[in-house]
């Protein structure tokens, strides 16, 4: 049997950064691959030629199709998505029982690695030391009065218990740290958010992208942080009340915030997040980038091979992430 597949993305440059020629050759060796990258601008032009496709391959830049367009793709069976969360496009496909395979667990790996590095540096007091060690006179002061606990028998709180949190827990296992996990659902918690912020030296946010989490990390929590503590956000910017965070950071220069995500993204040009000395602001780099995206492609190609062999898919999503 000859299978048919097509490539979809509204970000062609990003698509070809992730799916390189070697990957497209691999896909084409297993099925009849449509030769044109489908975008929102050209889909209607190619729609009649796509009526036989069973598979879509995509990554960041996948887009939602209209009901009429989906009607024309009546044989579509699986969307292989070489990236993480699919909630921004997935609903119409899932409603039609079209399977979606996501590389979200593969994408969790670089985020967990990024957070591991920040946690270990945070427990050493690296960021506070870096901004305070500005002259020779500070050397003896900071050497003798360095208040950070180090990476032994210190508490680290992970907010959320999803794929990234799970991967990070595994990476933290060899270290003698007291790692506590705060599930996103309040009824599953054995430790409250308030207790996590008041007891942990490092708090790392991995809460899922749900409406009930919007603005949940606010002044009530930030003001509880221990002297010198560190907050890391690689989750979602909208989960943090940034006005509250900025106010607390202005009041307490001892704290450090490591922010890889914000809301909006990027922050407004006048935002204090660019200038506060106790903010480490990065441009959403924790997830897979450059060489790391190969892990995502290999994940969905492995899933494609499982489908062709009639084996169960390992990374299919059944609900919006």
C-alpha cells in the first residue's frame, strides 16, 4: 500500500530548520511525499491535490484548518508534530478523531537540562554573587559572608508534575537535594504553593497552560521567598503576575528571577525586566533549539515507523495539552 504525506507550516524558515533534507528524504522513502510545503497562503491552491494524504508532518508553525478544508482531507489520519504543546491548533483535528503525535516529551529534555543548570547555580548563589562582586573590596566580604546553601540538603520546589517536571526530577536525582513537587491540581498537593515559596531556596515553575493557572504566582507567594532565594520560570509567562514580581524584586534585591518566558513576549520596551539587576532574562531558549530539534524530528519519525508497522503509538495525545 502506498501512503501519502504532506508538510505543513506557516513558518517555512522554522520548518526547514527543524526538518532538514535528510529527514525529508527519510519520509519520502517511506511514502509518497507531496513536494510543496503547505502554508495558510497556498493551501487552497493545493487542496484538491492533497485529498489522498493520510499524514501531515509539521513543527512550530502548524496551523488550524477550516472545516471545509478538513472536509477535503477526509483520509487524514495522523498529524506528526515535531514540537511540544499542541493546544493552539489541535482541537478541530481531535474532534474528527485525527490522531496527533507530539514530541512534547522530547522537547521536555532541553527544558529540564536548562533548569538543572539554573537550579545548581541558584543553590550556589551564583547570580547574586555575580552582581555583587564588582570590586576587589567585595572579595573578602562575599567569600566570608556568602549566604547561599550550596547543592547539599537544600530544598528545591518544582511547580507542576508534567513531562518537564518529571524529566527534571530524574536529572536532579544524583544530587543531595530535597526536591519537592507541587502538582498543578490543589487536591493532589501535600505541600501548598505558600509553603513551597517560603521553604525552598529555588522554585522552578512548570505548571501546565490552563486558565486556572493564569496569574496564580503573585505577590502573596513572592513575598514569602527566603532571603537570597531564586525563582525560575520556563513555564508560561501568563502564570506570573509580572507587576507583583517586579515590585517584589525592586523591594528585595536579594532575590533572583530567571525568566525564559514572559507575558507579553517580548516584554514591553519600558518593562523593568530589562533593567532590574536581579533579573536574568532570556529569549525563550530553554526549549529545543538548533541541534536539539533533531531529537524532536527523530521522535516523530520513530512514531511514523511504528504506525507503518501497525505498532501502538507512544506519543499520541488524546486531549489538548
